[in-house]
C-alpha cells in the first residue's frame, strides 16, 4: 500500500469512527449544565451510559432480588401478623405520590415513619435497616416518578448518587429550571421510600451550589 | 438569560457533535471524549467573551480542546489508564479485509503519543492546513509536516498492521 492510499485509509477510518459519535440532545444538555455549574463542581458526569456497566448492574440487580426473596422467605409471616398495628415502623410504606413537588426544603412526596430532629434541630441518624442498595437507575426513576417529570437527572458533581446501609441520597437537577435538589431514601421493610433527613436539615448547605458528600449529608454535615 | 449565556448554548448546540467527534478520536473512546469536551467547555465558559471575540470561535474551542488533550496525555495517570477501544460495531464485520485494515489503523493511531495523534486527526479528520495545525499545536508549519510524516510512518510500521497486512500481500 502506498503512502497516498494509506493516508486515504486513515482518513476513512477517522470519519467512520467519528460518524458513530454524534452528540445527542441529552449529551448537549449535560455539557451546557456542567459548564454552568463550573469547574468547582467537578468535571466528570457521573453515571454515564457505559456499556461496561450493564453486566455488573444486571448482576447486582439479580443479587438484590434474590436477597429480597430470601429475606422474605426466611422471615416468619406469622410473627408479622402478630405485630400490633402502629408499633415501630409497621406502617406500610407507600409508593411515592405522583405529581408531588420535591425539593430540598419542600415536603416530600411520601412520608413514612422516619427519624425526627433532636431538640437542637440536628437530626440524629437512626440505625438504618440493612438492605441491598438501589441501583442508580432505580433511584432516579423513583425521584422522577415522585416529581412526575422525566426531565430530572443526576447532578454532575461527583457523588450525585450514593447508597449504603439502607440509606440512599440523590442529588438531582431539574433541567428545565436548573434547580438543584437533594433527597434521601430509606429502606423500610424492604421498600425504598423518601425520608426527611435532608429536609430536616433545612436549606443550609444543601441547596444549589456546594454539595457535601451525600451520605455525610444524612447527618447534616455533622 | 445573559447574551453570553445564550451565545454559549447556541454554540454548543451547533458545534457539539463535531467537537465530540474530534474528542472521541483523540481519546479513543466515547466516555473519555465526552469528559474531554466537557472539561474544555467548562474551562471556556467563564471566558466566553474571549471565545466570541476570536476570529473563529470554533477554531479557538478546537485549539483549547487539542491543547487540553495533549497536556493531559503527558500525565502519568493518562499513560497508565488510557485504553483504546475498538468500536463494537466492527466486531460484526471483522472478516472483511477492509474493516480489519481500519481496525488496525485505529489501534495504531491509539498507540501514537498525544501530539502526533492530535496532528493526524487535525489533518485527516478536520482537513486543517499545516499552518492551521501549527497554530493549534503551537509550532511551525515545517514541524507539523515532520510530525505527521513520522506519525504516519509509525502507524504503517506498527506491529499489528505490519503482521496482518504485509502477510496478506497488500502492503
């Protein structure tokens, strides 16, 4: 192959690869939003659609399902029936209500028995129930459902989503208004429901702008 | 919304695809390309007045993109972690001699250092002249010719390319 033909092949190769790399509207929106957020907010968009995530996420989801089923089977149904109504966290968690507004400081769409603030106003985290973590996609879907909006997506900061030990925190953005919000989710009787840990902290430090590490924010930065 | 903000959004919507393509070619895969472009735009947004004041805003942004790529490609972290993924769609057609050749070219390109790779992409993807590439890379036009010539020779002599296509008699 002579140099001219080789150069032609290089040109064709680059164009062929490039033709597969169009910027979708979603990508363009993320680029604009992240530029507005500025370099101080991190430069890596989390939770990109990586093909390499698919297998681990499916595996994690399968493990979570098996764990939930196993837990259900292992638990004594009779004991549940004997539990008096109203004791502890026995109130049935409900699915997030469609159409409810969600923001850092506004009411949550679903309230179940959750820890309350101490007299000083600083919430004291209770021991969360051990539970398999939500996948990021499932967490985002819950927030979208609660807001009745599909225009919600993760914020671009590192740590836009975190889940550990029965707690999860979602930092999200409403693309039409560019409002930044944070909500927490809690595993209650095997169901993920919205908690009020973040709301109890008020807006101090959790609104638009600097975002603490999500799981630390459950303790309101303490 | 401020005029500069509108201008920025308009620019991104108009040019993001072309810039992303260049970024993907530079970095070798889609995710890293998106990161590079995002990093570039985030860097430029506070200075958008300078971009719009330039003779060619797209050339200004492209130059920044290339420079940030070349700078990052010098870091040890980059050398440790850079992977050069072959697009999946090629897997379905890898019996074709032509596709095999392009796959090898793509991989040989991935083994070039940052600056020569940027020069090759500016020449063969963006169709830039020696002078335009020199302005982006901050060197003389004669140096550009030398860089590209050596890069092309290096790719042609790349092990995988040499083995595959010399044995096939097409070289």
